[in-house]
C-alpha cells in the first residue's frame, strides 16, 4: 500500500519521464558505440558480453546514478515544496515508512533500467558477434549484481534528499559525490567499496579478482547501515524541529 | 474527563524557552480556544501533541495515551492542521485527500464528504498548487476533518479565508462537538474569534499559561483583579501587557 501511495505522489512530477529518458539514453549508448566502432570490439578476444560491458558500463553506470540522484531529489522535492511531508508525519504510519516506500520505488525503477540495459548489451553481443550464444541466467546475473552494487548509492542519496529541504542542495551534493568518486585514485579496494563508486564495477572484473562475495556483502551491509542511519536521523530530528 | 492533558510541558530551542511548564486541561466534547500573541508558543505546543517535535521535559496524554510510546495510536485519533496547509501541489485536491484516506483506511465516500464540508467540491480536479490561498486553507482543513476524527487540533484555521469562509469555518467548528462528540483544540490571535467558537479558553504568553477557564471565568477574574473593563478583547490585551511588564521587571 505504501508503495502505491508513493507512486501516486510522483504523478506529474517528471519522475517517470526521467526514468524513461535515462533508460533510453543508457541503452542507446552501447548500440551507438557498436554502430560507430564495431570492428574495434569484434576484433577483441574474450566473451562478447564482457567486451561490451567493459566498453560501455562506465557511461551506463554514470547515467544510472544520475537517475538515482534526480529521482531521489524529485521525490523529496514533492514532499518539501508544499510541505506535504508534514501532513504525512501526522498521519498514523510508522516512522520511516515514507522513506522506505521511496526506496522501494526507486529500486524498482532502477531494476527496470538495469534489465533493459543488460538486455541491450546481450542483444548487441548476439547481433555483432554471430558466434556468441547467450543465456538468460548470464544476463539476469549481471543485472542483479549491478542492482545490489547500486543499492548503497540509492540509500545514501535518498538520505541526503530527505535531509535537505532545498532540492538544489541535495542535487549538488549528489553530483559532487559522483564527481569526487571518479577523480579519486582507483587503486585502493576500500575506496572502490564506497557508494557512488561500486556501480562502476562489472560482474566480470569483480569475478576475475574473486571479490564477488566481498562486494555483495559490503554493499548489502552499507545499504542496511544507511537505512538505519535514516531511521536514527528521523528520531533525532524531532528534537530540533 | 480530560481528552488532552499536559504536565509541566516544556520546549526549549537552545537556551530559548518556547513553552514552559504548561499544564493544560482540555475536556472531552468541548471546543478549547488557545489564545496568544505571535510567538507565544501555540504552534509549538500543538506540534508536540502531534509528535512533530519532542518535548524537552514534562509529559502529556491524549485520550489516555502517552507520547512517545503511543505515537501512532494518538495520531489515529487526531485530525490536524498546523500553521500552513500541507499538501502535494502536483496533485489535485481530490488526489491529496485520497492519499490521506488510504493511509487512514477510510471508506471511499469520505473524500467526497470532506470536500463538501469545506466547499471545495467544484475545484476538486484542479492541481492544488493552482489553488488560491483560501482554497489551500480549505484543503488543509478537509485533510484534518476527513474521517471525522474524535480529536481535532487546528492551528489558526481561519487564516487567509474571506469573511464568508471565516464565518462558515467558525460555525462548522462550533457545531462539531454536537455533531459527533469530538474535542477541538483551536488556536487564534483574536479573543473575539475564540469567544465565538470556544467553550474554554487558554491564554498563553511567552510560553506560559496566564489563564485557563471559560469566558465567564475570565470576566470574573478580570473584575477581581481590577481590570477596568468588561470587554474580553481589552482584558486579553491588558493581561498580556501586564505579564510583559512583569517579565521586563524580572529580567
Ligand atoms: N525550530 C525552531 N527553532 C528555534 N526556535 C523556534 C523553532 N520553532 C519555533 N521557535 C520559536 O518558538 C517561539 C514560539 O513559536 P510558535 O510558532 O509556537 O508561536 P505561535 O504562538 O504559534 O505564534 P503565531 O501566532 O505567530 O503562530 C517563537 O519565538 C519561535 O521563534
Ligand atoms: Mg503559530
């Protein structure tokens, strides 16, 4: 029910167009890349899906994060613009259910995007590498892995958006975080486990390093931790409101 | 029986005390007018009742339930409107109420009823951000009244309404306890307004309660303390003035 309500609130806010736009842009990227430089990639050695992911995922992950940032900001802007959140706070629902509803909604949107993106990558691989036999489980595994790696980013971004009443502040923080993470040196494993950084990792590279359990575990823990953080934040805010 | 009761309720922001040692007694089935000048702490007190802000010390019970343990149970019984109308500008008036209706688990008809009660039926399909100030205020009231809650907490509900609207809302508030035995806590700056709506009056200044009782009690007290007038508004102003002078001397 809480999910239905949160979805309803997004009416006429531009949330759905933003998701569609980001999904289209991210999916168009590998297709364009192949149309322009197919020979470069077909000449490479390795699994076609991994070649394509390696070539395109940086950009696609960035677009996914932009969607997460914009989505979180839009959803909380709707709450703060006319103070709708105050009305929600005096209705008999448990603290944090509004936040949780928004989290699930954003994750569902992201889920759709990731499925479309991995499907397009698989499609490109099948089209430009005729010898490639693709499997459903491979595509799904990749999408699922990316989803879990993006969860901490979603949670953290929603917390930022819920803490800043001014949408431009949270938008700015989100963009700065993406930017800072891309310019930080990428050689330390600890840094790579930070939110806004994990989404760039692909299943193939992490598998190659044997770090799959590490990444999944840490991302899961980060997600839970940021969720609890929001819960504590909501309790503390009552003292200063 | 007291529907809302507070014991030495305090709220401090840093070293500024917005509400101090408040002991309110709001009886069931009556309209309680909460009166005070700007910054007296009326909204702050109401926000504490609704769990929007935590008391610094002291406690309160609403229908025998304690905050914070029974926060959700309290909110189930309270319809509220605090300071300014709170709504979703991107949704229509009807959609706004529909969200509240779903959360409260009310029957579908309650949205129509609430819209009719505040006279918004005609504009129910319009986006709330395109409402006029008075229409927004009415939408806020509809959100408080929907589902006929047993307790109503209304912070300056007639703010921004036209004279006809003010009269309508006053009459509505006045009639609610008789209609379905609810308890109303309503705040205002104007004693003349409170006098028309309320059975009991509480006067607040700088976070402290100066008076609690009926309008008649207030007149008797004014006579006993030698205020020269019978006009309630003037008594109110004289009381506030006197309290401010005492505070000035105390500092
Ligand atoms: N979040 C806050 N931080 C600091 N001070 C606050 C905060 N909220 C309210 N105050 C202060 O508490 C005092 C009481 O405010 P409150 O809004 O309760 O007054 P009020 O009686 O509702 O006044 P009005 O009639 O103008 O609505 C004011 O001096 C206000 O500045
Ligand atoms: Mg106020």
